[in-house]
């Protein structure tokens, strides 16, 4: 009798517990909020990020992530960025996608912060990331893009640049991406016969950039290795300030595409920003879904745009993304 | 058989009963009722739950399909309305403006402007091109690009190819005008061949209305806000995507769509498996364009909607099982309670207690309890009667054994007294009569069976005195008992037969005088009385046969053999007690009486008389 009673009570308790667990699970599921992921970008509203933003948003929709795009100033330091990251963590971010600020100390800071929260870098690795295994980055192959820009120049000159004077608008401000692009470009140019007569690293604002370009010695070829630099150089060219130099570069905004369309830029190497943004969110979402998984580096493709093939079928997706 | 024996039997039966009960307890009535009730109820609940779930699933699937079709029909109507309005714009420009004006007429530009202004929310631009691709007029007024290569653009080619039709292109970046704001428009081009008049000469031209893609995409985005995995896309008749919620993912190769196959379907609902996933496809054709609006309902969409219902049904089932278990237990307790109480009272009875048999519960259980109670009462009565009968029979047997003494001995003694009187040995005769009187007094002992050892030994002395007179002192007798033993209980007349045997078998035929010694002692809580003679003795076989009750009469003695004494002791005190015989041929024989040492009190005597064996603890 007593054993029967005990078994009955245990069974009832087990069933009641199962009911409570299922009810709780149902309620939790109903009220479960999506993970909040914050993206820290420099000047996020700029048109160069249109495709990236589109990719981020599409992936956030696909992966049920609450995406917040936060901005930093034009020249954020590692310290500023740390504050920004902390603020996002305080605001409830479960993971971060961060464009690393230029300069030293960023890598160490990000590695330290990534112990608190999953962090994935975007567009570039940290400046001093060679000695760091983490954080990972979602980016295009910057070195290859630098090479591709130089190769496009060579194509227009039958593979030789003998006697040609080349100006390079790096605009890297010390970012790892800028350094890689420049290195890739120089590696192709070094045996081309051309001479790099100047390199412009820092361009704080568009106006500043245009003024700096105008001040430089006349070059036959100018290669701009990031979108703001190409945009500034394109504008200079539109205004006839490049003194006949042919302009090539890496860009991903409607402005740079417009300059290509207007034949002010000879060729654009356009990173697939949509894919970078999409992969960044997916990677972050994966690490949030799986506690033991850290975000891993992802590399997106790039396209070479020329005026005659700008509106070709294969480039429509790229144009669609950057015109969002 | 006494009460104790009966209890032992009941206890044995109780053991068997418990073994049976153990078997029963593993499948007790309460458990059986509860398990049966629960299994049946839960099975019914499960069947009901599964049936309900199945029915819900079917209804949900049907409902999802129907709502998808309704939504798609409505969206198709909206799309058609939009496309019709675009056609009307095109027709209005053609029939009201282009065909009525010369291309150099200022009116042409003004009328086009008015139409554009009225519809600029849904169109990006309107433009009229000459047969060679030269721009005649455009609204909003914009500078044409240096070399847009108009004649090679799809919309121009199609319009020129099939002049009688209106052509809707797939979405593309407009590549016609120079927009100083660096904006690029994603448009759907509606083109048609038109007849234009230049300086009175009719010519072929192409009228282009570039529709704002966002109007259509917003229309479809509104219906693509499901979270259950269901989505809608638009493709042309060749399967080329016009709108898809994952358009960029498709173009980037991150996602793929089976649009080419869907474009081949007629309107309706179809099942298909794409990339290993089963899904339902709902297809609607948009008029005027041949575009297909496709609704995709993956299986996941059905399960998504059913997820809460699944949870709900499982929770409901668990709650029902809990309630049914409770009801089952209550019902089983209600039914089995009286039976279990009855069972408990029967078990207690079997364990030797004397509880009142439970009579209660339902009418049937009451009847059962009443019958068992009655049966036990009858059994008790019968057992009591049997015990009484056994006691009476045993007493009768004892009495019969004792009564065997009298005739033989009396005859011989009286015969001796007669001889003494005849020989004028009056003193001897008086002595003999006194001894006989004393002997008879103790023999009778007021009808008691149990007397003190002292009386028994006195009886033995009287007897020996008579026998010594009869046998003219041919033997001597010595009483060497411990005086302490005299106040213990014994069955009467058990020493005298031993003495008689000692006289007849021990000393008869001997050349010298026989010696008989009577001893008595207490050893280890038991009483021992021995009779020893120095007679001819016996062989071991003879000793062994002496205590066998084989019904053979002994050739000498009073007729009360050792067997009788042995049986009497065992009947009264138990099988542990009786006689022990030791004998050696030509050496003599010792017969020892082994009795429990029960102090001679009135209480002990009465209990022994009633045939109750005295446990060791009760001896006082």
C-alpha cells in the first residue's frame, strides 16, 4: 500500500514537473527575444557602406538577429573604440561586429574585449593582429585587391609602365587592410617599370583629401586604395585637378561607380560588401547559437568594374546592393 | 491435540498464506484496478490526442494553403492593377500625346511632363526614342549619358522585335541618364514600339516607361513578413527572378530558388522537393505580363504553426494523465479498500491474532466478510470440540492404564494375607493390611493422576513391604532418594511397575539374595528416579525391545509393563521424557524415570491434570 502510494506521488510529481517545464518552455519560446548584435563602423551612414549595411540587414533578417548599427567618429582611437564597445555591451549587445580603428593597441584591446563578448572584426584585421590569433575578421582579400588594382593599370598599358609616374592614395591611416592593399599594389608595380613618385597615407576629410591630391606632383597614374580616396580623386578628376592622370582604385560606393560611369575612373576593384556584411552576421549568429564556437575569419570576393561592362548582367547584383 | 498445536498448524498455514499473499501483492487488486484504469484512460487520451493533432494538422495545412491562395489572388490583383495603370500611362502618352503631336512640337514635352508629374510616385522616367535610339523627349528632363547604347538594351530590342506588344522587362539598373547625385535606379521597363511623326513623316520609335521597382517590391515585401518560413516571389515566364525576399542572396549564390520549374507550372498548388526539402508551391499568373507570383510553403511552415498546438496537446495530455491517475487511484481505493481491510483482518487471523473479521464496504464485500467470519467461528468451535475430545480420550486412556494395576496385585496380596491369617501370623497380616491400605490410598489419591514424588515413593515402599513379606525377604530394597525430590510432581504409580519388574526379572532365579536400590535426584532441571537391581540383566536386544509397544503381553508381572509407564509419562509430559534402561547380562538392570522437575503445587498439579504441558518458564 505504502509503496503504491509512494509510486503514485512520485508519478504525479514527475508529471507536474513535466507540465511546468513544457509550459515554461512554451512561454520562453513565445517571449524569446532575438540576440542583439551591434555593429561599430566609422561613419556608418556613408554611401560606401550601403552594400555592407544591406548585407548586414539581410543576414540579420535571415538569422533572426536584432541588429544595431552604431557609429564612431572619423578618427576613432583604440581607446574611443573600447568605450564604444563597452557602451554597446552595457546596452545589451550579445555580440559585436567592429571595424577596427587604425593605430597600434587596437588588436590588444579587441582581444581583451573579446574575452567578454564574441567580437568579429569587419573590413580589416586589427592593425597589430599579426601576433594575435583573435578576433577574427570578415573582409575582402585586401592584398589581392591591391594587386588587382595594379593589374588593371598594367592591362591598359600592355603590361609595362616604363617611364610612368605613379601616385598612390593609400588613405590607410595605418589600418591593416590599407597596409595589405598597398603592399599588394606595390608588389605588382615593382617590376612594371613605373615609378611610384608619391604615396598619400592620411586623408582626414574629403576636402582635405582633395587639397592634398592637388598639392601632389603630377602623376601619369593614380591608384586610390580605398573608397573615400577614390571618391576624392574622382571628384578632383571631374574638376580637372588630376592634371591628366589616369585614375584607378578600390571602391564600393555609388559615387565611385558614377565616376567610372562618367569615365573619370578607369577601373574599380569593388569588394563584395554585401557578402562581407552577410557573412559577418551569420558568423556572429553561429557563435551566439553555439557557446563553444568563436567567430571565424571569412573572406569575400571582389569584382573588377570597367565602364563598358558596368551594367552587364553579372554586375547587376553589385549595383543593386550599393544602390540600396 | 491442544490449543498450542492448533496454533502451530495455523501458523504453518499462515506461512503458506503469506507466500500466496506475496504473489498477490505483486498484482494487488488496487494496483490492478489503478493500472487498468490508467492504461485504458491514457490510451484513449493518446488516441484522442493524436487524432486531434492529425485533424488539426490537416485543417492547418488546408487553412494555410487557402490563406496563401487568397493572399496571392489579392496580391495578383494589386500587381495587375499596378501594371494596368502603367499600361494606361504608356497608352496615354502614346495615344494622347505622341500620336497627336510632331516630335518637335513643344506640346509633346509639356504633355509628357504632365503625365509624369501625375504618376511620378510609381515611375522613374518616361522617354521617347527614335528608331535609331536617339532620345526625342524624356521626363524628368535629364541629360542623357554619353553613349548609353540604347539600341542594345533589352527593352529597346524587345520593343522593336515585336512592335505590336507591350514589353515588361525584368528589374535592372537604369542606364540612360546622367544623374549628378550619383544615384542609380532599379527599374522595370515598359517599352512599346510607337509611331512618331517628324515633320509630318511617320516613323518608328520606342516609348519607354521606367517603373519604379520599389513599388512592386514594397507590394511583395508586405506579404513576405512571415516568420514561419513561408515566402512569395515573382518571376517572369522564363523563371527569371523579378522579386524575391532573398534576391541578393540568390544573386550572391547564398540561396537558390527553383523558379525555372515554378515558371513552368500552371496556376494551382503543387508539391515539390527542392534541395532535399519538401514544400508546397502555389502559383498564380499575373495577367498582361505572364509573370508568375509563386508562394512557397515549406513543411517547416506547417510545423511552425503547429508548434504551439503540439505543446498545448502534450501539456493537455499530461494534465489529463495526472487527473486520470488521481481518479484511478480514488476509484481503486474506493473499490479495493474494503477488500483490503478484509484481507488484512484475514491475514491477522492467519498470523495467530484474533481480530474481528472486517465486514463493510459494498454488499458483496460485506457478505464475503460475514461468510469468512462465520467460517472462522465454526472452525474455532470445531477445533475446540476436537481438543476437548482429545483430552477426554487421553484421560480415559490414562485411567485405563492405571486401572490395569488393581486386579493382579490385589489378588496376590489378599492371597498372601489369607495365608498369614491361616498361619496365625496376625501381626504380619495386620502389617500387610496396613501396607495394602496405604498403597490403595495413594493409588486412589482422590482420583488424581498427578501426585508428589514423596507419595509415589511412599507407595513404592508400601508395595515393596508387601512384596518382601510375600517373597519372604528373598531380596533387599534400599531407598536412597534425595529428600528434595519429594516435593515435585510425578504421574502416580510409575515406580511400582519398575519395582515389580525388578522383583520378577531381576531377582527371580538368583542363588543369592537380590538387591534393589531406589534412587532419586534432580539434574539439569529434570527429575530422575532410578530402580536398580543386581539380577540376571538383559541383552541389548532385549533392552531395545522392552519399550516397544508391540502389543505382546509379558509373561510375568502385574501386567503393567514398562511400556505402559513409558507411554504414560510421554502422554503427560511430552516425548522428551519417559524411561531409560541400562542393563548388562549377569550384572543387573537400572531403569531410570526421566521427568520434568515440576514443583508439586496445587496450581501445577491442576494444569498437568488438564493435560497442559508446562513450558520451562511456567514452572514455579
